[in-house]
C-alpha cells in the first residue's frame, strides 16, 4: 500500500507513535545515565577506599596486626564508602552523560522531534530517586551493622596488639585521661606522662621511664602498662598546694574497656533511623537531657536522610547545568564542574557538623542546607533553561 504525504504526517502525529518515541527515549537516557553513574561511582569508590587503606590499613599493618583482621576492617568500612560515593557519583556521572549528549547534539534532535525538557527530566529524576533509596538502605542498615563489627574487631586487635592504639611520640585521650607517649618499639615505651582525675576530684600525674605494654585477658581490662621507675603525684582538687608524691620502682596501670566507651558504645551511627528516632523521643521527654547532646543526635538522625537523598538534588542540578553549559566539550566540563561542586558540598557538610558540635547550630539545617542550596541552584538554572 502506497501512503500519501498527508497520511505519513498523520501517522507521525499519531499519539501511539509519540508514546513509542517517548518510551524509546526514556530507555535510552536511562541506560546512558546508569552507565555513566557506575563509572563515576567506581571512581569515587576507589578514592574513598584508597583513603581508607592509607589511614587505617597501613597503620594497622605497620603495628603487625594480622592481615586477615585488617582485611575484615576494610570490609566493614565498605558501607560507609558506598554511602559517601553514591551522591557524588550521581552528580558527576549525570553531568558527564547529559553533557556528552548535549555536545553530540542528541538533545537537539530530541527537542526537534517534539520532546519537551520535562520529558527528558523524567528518567533523570527517576534514576536519582532509585539511587537515593538504595543509598538510604545501605546507610540505614548496612552502615550501622558494619560500624558495630568494625569497632568490635578493632577492640579485639587492640587486646592482642595494644601498640595499635598507643602510637610513638603522640598524645592520646583515653576517656578522661590524657597520656603523652615517648618512643615506642615492640610494646616497649621509653617515657610516659599520664594526666588523670580521681573520683574525688583530685588531680593525678604519673611519670614513668621505660614501660612495657601488654594485652590483658582479664575481663574489662583492655591493656596493661608495666611502668618502671615511676612517680605518682596526687594533687588535692580543693587546695592545689596540698599534694602527695609516691615513688615506685614498678607500677602496673590497667586501661579498662570503659575508657573507650565513647568509641565503642552504641552511638547514633550504629543505630537505624527508626531506633535513633525512638531514642530522640526519649531524650526530648527527659528534662535532664543535655541540649547539646540532643542537637548532635538530631544532626546524626537527619544525616541518615540528607546524605543519601542528596542524589535527587544532585540529579536535578546536573540536568540544568549540563543543558545550559554543555554545548561544547560537555563531558569534560561535566567532570570538572562536578568535582568542584562535590568538594563544595563536602566542605558544607563538614562545616555544618563542626558548627553543630562547637556552636550549637541546629542539627536539621546543618545537614539539609547543602541539599537545599543545590536544589535551589538547580531550580534557578532550570528556569533559565526554559526561557532560552
């Protein structure tokens, strides 16, 4: 059957053909976005993973920790690395993908075929939502589990090899005590100065020469220090001029598990969002709750949502920036602009957390403000894009 030109035009205008074109377009964009996201995710994952190796694994291995224990430590760190990588990979991957499509005039072809910008925006936002949900699951379930296992294993490593925690020529805060460590080699410490406070408020100062650091099998004791030629000074808390001095050829100092409660007790990062929400309700109902502590826990609660769902805001921002500025070398520009924005976002997140812990900034705004700023910028660019 031979069709006339009017018949062909009528078929192209047929709603069924338009739906077919839209479906093909959505599948194509979705596939391209997923591919670029995976490439960018691998890039950020390797950056954070290598950083974890340099910060933790290298230090543990240098202290002669078992290789398998170090490997497990890295495995337990993976949920944190995944949760950190996903939002940044969304921004950079989407920018590179949409920028490349803009430079190759694919977007121009889509627009010429009658497709609106909002049609192209649909797969961008859907994939951003999917990434956010998957990232939230990792952040809300796998991260608490990994954190708990991480700390338990780290404590086990310290019990078997105490030198992991007490580094040479360093100052460590052990609970309410501060310890200054001299040279350390194979569990032998040349000089130690310990500042402590007794239960009755008296200040204690311990100075020792050569000391031997050993693990302990006693319940509740994490490690022991066999201190040689030590001097103990006890200073009255009410009258600093009143003090006692004790000289000893040998003294044993036990470092208890309770000293590390701040590191190993159940913290907000080891709870799911539901458990943390219930704990926040109890804290708000308790009139004796410290307001600063409540605000910090509120920050951690909002962080469980703000970080993973940042992918949605990043996806919208990437869409607007790529179509506005990606006409020439869109893929390269997308990579560079994405990395700069990721750095700014990370800086805002860190600054917000510091302001919460030091200045009492509201925990909600400290976590969500970077997302709102990214979303607001994306909305402004989107409006400019529609007016072009």
